[in-house]
C-alpha cells in the first residue's frame, strides 16, 4: 500500500516511495482519499505520485469512467504538489495520452512502456520519460525495441516491474533488480553504446527524474 511504501522509505536510507491509486485497485476510491494521499506525498522521501493511470485489459477491473476520474484527480494533485507521476497504461493508450495532454504542467514516466514508437516520440516532445522492462529482451518485443530506438537515451529509464517481466534468460522466474543488467545490455545494443554508458545514463536519468541525490 502507499502507507506501507512511505513507512519503508522512512525506515531505510536507500528506499524511496511513490504514493497513489493503481487503476486496478481504485474501486474503493472516494474524493476524500486525496487528502490522505496529499499527506503521504508530503513526507520527505516520497518522490512521486504513482503508480496511477488506466488499465483496460482485465474485464473485472473498476469501470473505465472511475479509472479516468481517479487518474485525473491524481494528476491534478501531482500538479498541485509539483511531483512527477508514474503512469500505468495497459490497453488504454488513447485515453492515457488524452489525460496527459490535459495536464501540460505535469511531467512523468510511462512505466513498462507498451505503446508505439510514435507515441513514445510524442511523450518525449511533451517532456516525459519512457521506462522499459524485460520485454525489451523478448523475441516478441519488437514494438518495445522500436520505441526504445525512437527515444533519446537521456529520456529512458530501466525497471524490473518486479515480480513480473523477467528478462531473457530469466523469463518465467520471479523478477528483481539483479536482472536489470540483461535489460541494459539489450538497450545498449539498440542504442549502439557500451553497457557501461547505458547503465550510467539510465541511472542518472532515474536520479534526476525522482530528484534523488
């Protein structure tokens, strides 16, 4: 939960937190919940509002209209607080982009990016970041590779999406940060740079985005 994430960040020096309603879990949301998120977001090591967004993949997810309402409310909160957002977009590219354009003062990252190269270019133009998972290493990950090729390296982050999306050769096992090197190696191939350079730049991107020392 957001509460637990904030408490872990306070307890451990190397941990930072994001707070927010994930679209799959926004069913219980009521407008008053924004006050609780606002309070959590004010803690020193809470660095973003997230993971927020839209997920139209599962039929038993909360209604799309509610997801959109909660997404917009949290985008407005991020704008008010001057915090970046972490966006979850699954099978909802058009509506996600529509919401992003409605809040030009908010910057963020589309995590576990699954959109097209054209969508990635548009997000970069709007000042956003793109984050890739182990999907970049999959044989059927051509769409992700095309998007990565279209985005400047200084606008890319790498992630696990733990416990999911383990990269090749670990696909099918529980994912964790030990596997990031495989994703970095694949991105370095796509961008034509060394693994060391890819690791350095993407790590700097993450620190800059989240304002982590």
